[in-house]
C-alpha cells in the first residue's frame, strides 16, 4: 500500500521582508502553511543572490517546529549539504542541471539526515528523473525560469507534472513559479500536490484564505483522481 498523497502548501519567503523574516514566517505558519520554501541563490546558477545557511540557522532557532525546504538554485549543491543540515533544514531540493552524479548527491543528502528533492528547470526534459526518482522524496517542476519572483506561470510545464503523476502515482510533486489562485486549478488537475506560492500568499491581506483555497483545490483534485 503506497502512501496517501495530500496537499501541502509551502509559501516561498522570497517576497517576505527579510528583516522581519522570523515574524513573517511564523505568521505564514499560523495562517496554515504546511512548510516554508526557502529560495537559496548563489549568483552563479541564477543571476540573483538571496541568503545562505547562516540566515536559515537563525530562522530555525525562531520557528523550531516548521518544516523547512531549501530550494538550492546554486551551481555547486554538494557544497552546501552539510551547512544546511547543520542549519536544521528538513528537505534539501537541488537542481539536477549542474550536477554530474545526481544519485550520489541524493545519497549524500540522505546521509546528512535530510529529505531529497530534485528540481528541473523549464528546459530540462522530465524523463531524466527516471534514473534517480527512487532516491528522491520529491520532484520539483519549475513553472518559471528560476532566479526571480513574480514571473508569469508557464502552463506548458503541466505536461511534465502529468507525466510524473502517471508514472509515479505516489510521488510528491511540487510546482513553483507563478502559482496562485489563478493557476492552482491547472496545477491540481495535472497532479501536483506540493504547492509553492510566493507573491499570491505573501502579498495577500488574507493569507489564511489563499492557503486554504490552494489546499482545497489540490485535495479536491487528488480525491477525484
């Protein structure tokens, strides 16, 4: 019997006020967030630069029970496994594109005590995951080019989500980029169950309502599938 899939909503804190990060993160958790999605960018793999493990460690000391996922948009993901594990990260999601030996990296993340996520840029074909999906806890399908918030959702990426759901029925599949109330139906129907939403949640005057809307749509789709 496979595990039962449920909707999990993980707001991206990229759009939050970084000077008030622990307060804003706690507010998201209070408003129903299942986990927090932390975008780590190194200025190499993507042109933007965000924050690293010292900030994550500080955040962990304030939100002790939160499930923290770091989305490593970095050119050397192997370099940050130990520091992020030490910082209290629960799931280490890295991009496969700069990595020569993805299975090895998956094993190293597991050995460090974290769950494994593998992320695919829009230009990366989805079937590459067949080689290591058994080592991963989750696959992230990017629905924008990684590196900047506020981009337009790429509906064409839903074909990847559908393929993953058909081939791996119990896999956690995450979507990230331009996801909010306007695009959640498309994501849910394709089979995504982990939803990263940045601007749509952070910028809302009623975060709890947006998070509930996203969760309800996904759970509804999961039940009817």
